[in-house]
């Protein structure tokens, strides 16, 4: 189970093969092009957060990092104890509240169980300010087992479109050698004209897709993404999803996850 103990054990035992030991070149190049160094930046699943260190060195003033592993967070808190330009949080990204201009993606999405991917889209959409950006790196390959878990450009586009404007989704040009041609650099702008909501059926042994039409009746739907692993659906719509009518569907009950 990919829970807090799973990740904390990796940091306790220093079994962090995914750790590059430095900021990845595509992210460094992206950061170097940002002119406003006072923007609010969030780095979820931050790991050893070489990205935050680089941003601070470049004069950025408003950085938040969050991770679920206590051993890691204690190390990072000590590292940045005297720096007033960074907030270090031990916590669950999906319960985090805030508003950010930029969310940086670096190995977090690919570390999540695939059943949480629709939730990731809705949560990043929720945390970003109007026209805020989600930018960073995703794997463009498959893996045996996981984590990490892979994907490809077409899947990412189908998952994020509607909730975000796809500004960039291309093979990273300057990845570190072991990841060359295996990473996608993304830059997605929040579509502030829509709501992104994840719904889950609460009744066991029922298939959520059988009820999607009823749940979305009367809504202008921009995109729908169904996750059969978690029996959840991401609904991107111009109006907020209202589940009040859905509770009358022969006792079938739903809940909003994000």
C-alpha cells in the first residue's frame, strides 16, 4: 500500500532510486524563464526538493513544499529553518488548502496509484489561482508494476483537457541521460471558467458509469474521465455538480471526492 509508512520507510532506509540528486534540466530551464519571482509556487510530493533550493537561490520568495513522509519533512525543515521564503508542510496534498500561481510537477503524479489520477486533476485545478499554471515533467513510458507509474502524451491530454488549456505537451529536450526521450514536459493553464469535480459511488458492487448520465443531466459537460480502478469519474463542467438528485436513484449514493 502506497501510504505514509511506505514512503517514510524509503527515506528512513535511503532507498530513493528516483532521486536525481539535483534539479532536472527541463525544470531549471523553465524556472529561468520566469520573470516574476514573487509568484506563489507549490511543489507537491516534494522529495528532497532540489527544485525549491534552486528557486530560492534564484531569488524566488513564495514557495510551499508538501510531502507525506515525516522523516523527509524533518530533514527539509531543518535545511530551511532560517529561510522565510519557504513553507515546509507535512501533510496530504489532497487535503491541502491554498491558492497558487504555479504548481510544479516532478515525480509526484507518477508516484500516485493510478486510481488517484482523476483526483490529481481536480485538486490541482482547485489549488490554482485564475489562469494559474501546472508545469513540469511526466513519464512518457510504461513500467512493470510501480511506483513509478507511466503514461503517454495522448493519455495525459485526454485526462487534463477541459480542466486545463494544454499550452505545452512535448518530449523533454534536455532530460538527464537515463530519462532521455522518456519524459514529457507539460505546461497547462487552469481553465477558470469550469468546475472539475470527482464523484465516487458509495454503494459496493455498483458501476459508476451506469449513473454518469443522470449525475450530469442539465450540465454543460466539457470533459468526462472515468477511472474504473477506483470507480470514480472526473466531471469538467461549466456549472458545479449537484448530487442532490442522485441520492434518489433507487438508494444509490454518491459522494464528492474532490
